[in-house]
C-alpha cells in the first residue's frame, strides 16, 4: 500500500511540475514585460489633454475624501483611492474648474495606492506640488462654505463607508449644492448620500438612479465583508429607495440622473468626472483614452456582444492593457466561469 502511495505521490508531484512549467511557459508567451509601464516621473505637462484645457475659470468643485484609515476594528487598510481622486482632479482642472480637497477631519487623509492600477495621471498628481499641498492640508468639512462650489465630488475608498454616512457637514453641503449644481460620487463614494433627507423629510435618494461598488465586487475581494462593514453599499443604497444599476464587475458603469452622477468602481472615474462636466453644461475637452480604458471598453463589448465582437473591436483599436484583460480572465476562472476565462485570455493574446 505504501508503495502505491509513494508512486501516487510521485505522480502527483510530477503532474504539478508539468502544470507549473506549462503555466510558466504560458505566462512567458504573453510577453507582459513588453507592456507599457506608467511613468513614475510624469507631471502635468505630460498629460496631453491638459494642454487643451479650457481658458478662463468656470468655478470650483469640492472633492471629498475619507479620513478613516482602517476597516472597522480590523487591521485592513481603508482610506481613499488615489486614482479616484487624481483622475477626476485633472479632468476638472482641464475643463476650467479649480478643485479644493476636503475630508471629515481635515489635514492629510489616508491614501490607498495600488501600483498595478497607477497610471501617468496618478503619478503626475503625486508629483505636482500644488496638488500635494492641497491633499496634505485638506479642508475640514465642518468649515467648508458650499456656496463657493458648483459641484461636489465624493471620492471612493473603503473608509468612506464609515465616515461619510450621517456626517452633518456632508448633509449641509449636498443640501446647498444639489438644487443648483452637480453631485458626483464614485465606487464607495455614494456612501455620502446614505441617510440624507430632502426638504420634505423623504430619503434624498428615493427614486433616483444610482450605482456604486456592488455586492459582487465587495464580496469577491473580501469574503467576510458583511462582518467587517456596517453594511454593503449596494444593499444600503437600495434600502434608501435608490434605483440601483448593477453593471459587470470591475468595468465602467456610470449612471446619470439629471444632476446626480455616480460610478460603480475605480474604472468609472474618468467617465464620472466627464459626465459631471457635461451636467454643468460643458462638453469636456478631448482626451485620448488610455490603454486601460480601451481594455474596459473591450470587456464591456465582450459582455454585451460576445467574443467575436470584442476581437473585431480590438483589431481596430489603439493598444489595450493586456494585464487588465488577463486579470478579468483570472477573476472568471476563480469563479469557475471557465468558458469566459478561456475567451478573455484569447482576447488578451490576440
């Protein structure tokens, strides 16, 4: 019996080695090292759409980030997502709006930076002395005068789930800006709208079309999210009477309800910011889509029209981000959607 077990063990080890070598060969064949890397030394001058920026000043937009560094009582980091601030910041500046940054506590807020998702615009923000100064000295929400702003934009990040809802300063700011201006939020940012009431006492969200980080996205990343968070964002927005629009996981899904603009996740940031500019009455300055955005469009086409349509679109598109396409293939494989995983890796390779 032991001989059989030893033989079986050796066979299993051999199979693992073969699979490992096969996996290594497959990854090597993708030539991911040749994929363009973000420029860590980028600055505002390296962003072409800023060179076409609107002349003159159209007003001011308040960007609000969280002050919460950790998820509840856990050691998991919360904070705000850099990409959800930086990309909107440059979009607003390019379209004639000065941007102030505020947080519940003021001062330097806790930042979450994922190197895999960081692009030139994000590094340009980190390398910009003026942006860094605003961030290190964020305005305390309690002292913000909302009459100075044409719009308010709530930045996502898991910390927003804790210090945005029930914040009296947020309620005051939205109540003043919403009737005449634009309210925007991305990813976990729509948590700011939870608990708000209109002049008649009804939930401010009741009947409004919105989106935000979905249950599927949250639970895929954090299996015990229901225990760590006081609520899941999709559930709570729906309980407030909002008409929640759920899109495919980790793809751009931006929902516009008159002068309320919300985005589902970090990949919605560019779209949310540009739709906010439109809601303010202006067409955004032209901006070339990044490889990441092109990949998101390819994935959206795949989900809407299938692999052949996505391949045809890719054939005529500028360069996409192969790593992002493969990430979606891995997510599909981890959820045992094997046919989808195969097709997405095919989309990445072709």
